[in-house]
C-alpha cells in the first residue's frame, strides 16, 4: 500500500458524509466522495419540500470538510479485483478502501399503473415532481397517500395541514413500526387534520389509474394525485458489481460493516445490511453506521482488527404537520416501548432532531478542514468535473 491511503466514499447522504468527514481528519488519508448532485439532500425533510415549508437541500460547503474532494458524478460499477470504481461521466477512481453509502429511494411499487401514475417522496427529484403536480391540481381535489409507514404518515399530515383533502390508504395497520399507544395518537392527529384513513383488511392497493387507486376488496378510491410511500428500495450498484447482496439489494456485511466478499469495502447507511442484524432504514442508523464504517477503515489502515458496530436507537420521531407530532420511544435495539410524546412537544422534538443531525454533520465538516461552516456558497474547487 502507498503511504497515502485513498478512500472513495460512494454517496453523499447522512452515512457517506459522516464517514467522509471522519476519515478526512486522519493524516495520510485522502478522501474522495462521489455524489450525483452538488448539494446535500436532507431526506428527512422531503415531505416538507412537498408543501413548501423547507427546500430539503444544504450546500456541501456546509456539511463536507474541505479535506474531502467532492466528485459530482454517479458510480456505475465497482471492480473489487482492480479496486476501481467506474463513473457515469466516463472516468474511473482507484481506491485502497471503499465506503458504500448509496442510500435508498422510492422502491418499485410492483402494482399495475403505479410507475406511471403514482408520485413518490423518497428522493429529491420525486418530491419536486410531486410538488409541481400538486401546484397544478386544484386545492379541493382529493389526494391519496398509499402506505402508512412513517413517510406516509408524515406526508399525509403535511398535505392535510395545508388544506388538502387526503385519504391515507394503509394496506394493513396504520404505523406498523409504532407501539399501539403511539399509533392511537397518530390516528387522533390525522383525524383532527381531516385525513380519511383506510386501514385493515381490504386496503391493499392492486392498481393505480390516472384518477383513482383500486383496493383488493374491489373499492375504488378517487384521487387527482396519488403518492406512493410504501417502502424504500436501494440502488442495484452492489448487485450489479457482483457483490453479495440480500433480497432487497443491500450490500451484505459482517458486524464491522465489511463486505462479506472483500475487506476493502465497507457499507454505511440504508444500502448495507449486517448479516443477521438488519436495521430499520433510517437517518438515525445511517449517521452511526457512517461513523462505524470510517472507524473500520481507519483501524484497518492502522493494521488493527476492526471492532463490531452497534448502533443504538432512541425512538421514532414524526412530524404530523408543522404544529404537532408524535415521538415514539424505543429500547436501544429499536424495539418500541409504551412511552410516547404527542402534540406540540413532539413536533419540537422532531425539529430538534432534524437540526441536530445537520449540526452533527457541520461539526464533522469543521473537524475535517471546513473554514466557513456557515458559508452556503459551494466551493467550486471541490467540484472536480468527471
Ligand atoms: C420524507 C422522509 C422522512 C424521513 N424521516 C426520517 C426520520 O425522521 N428519521 C430517520 O431516522 N429517518 C428518516 N427518513 C429516512 C432517512 O432519510 C434515510 O434512512 C437516510 O437518508 C439514509 O441515509 P443514507 O446516508 O444511507 O442514504 P441517503 O440519505 O439516501 O444518501 C445516499 C446518497 O447516495 C447517492 N447515490 C445513490 N446512488 C449513487 C451512486 N451510484 N453513486 C454515487 N452516489 C449515489 C444519493 O444520491 C444520495 O445522495 C426519512 C425519509 C424520508 C423520505
């Protein structure tokens, strides 16, 4: 190995940025982060983008240390034997260690008509398209949100608070990851916002058309706009590169986040999965896994054995519109307990979590050589053309 160690981080989301900043603090380690767009996307605010209370974008100049070289491009293939990554722009990057942090986005619904007629909120482009579609739709027209996981609940509430007539189609239980008590609080808030909730048997969507969704009990739910929020999917880069992935396409790793195929590749965030210990895809896990991935690489560079990574969870924070929310507390292993907070205090908790997550990244950037932490202007020197 050369004296200078080259680390390439694929993906500039929560996990990738956290890992890159941490790695870039170490002398003798050069860090290159590859991301398709020149800005950091705050995915946990994308439902706010849809209604216009936030743009969900921050400058990489704010969250990425100056010691990290940013390449605005998309990785198309990893060649582990040659330790190279091909980029869509036509160049390749050589690495000594690779951090796989390509995250997640909307998953393919697998229901007739959904790809054609349903919108998503799970990535920036999709959320912007949804915002445009809503802008062209009369305010009184019905809107259908499919999926009652956290993203669906937040999206339905956010839309209803702006006066939209929202039907939430659960396809089963409302808020399956919540405790029954937390679930009841969410249901009360949705009722207060006027959201019509269809849950339980017979509410799985079997088809989406231009102006309705069809349920498996035969009912049609009319809607001018349909938003599909049922589940996240991951990029197929790892599978396409011949690396071992699980049924969802996540890179399979051991407890140190190291790929089971290659100890030069580690995963961070939604795009990876630890054998036998899958985590709920979340920003909460991604930032911790970013730290863990960086530490695994740094220990290997130092000739030491990496340590197992153990992310700890505190709960699930939901904003239900701008005014209220629900905070579902959990045990450290992410199993929910009976404690929850609702109303305005919970909305406050969610906002604190969003801000403190960003602050964590800004603080990491400062330690990795950022000079102007509050400077929103991207530094063109760090945008290396592909
Ligand atoms: C509306 C909404 C609300 C949410 N709220 C919460 C919440 O309150 N709490 C919580 O814990 N989680 C929440 N989440 C989930 C959370 O946003 C994700 O779990 C988190 O973003 C995962 O972080 P990550 O770093 O793994 O990936 P991401 O944040 O998805 O970042 C991955 C990055 O990799 C880039 N990338 C993709 N493919 C490539 C490629 N081939 N080459 C290079 N780069 C690539 C992507 O463009 C992206 O920039 C929410 C999600 C949504 C959509």
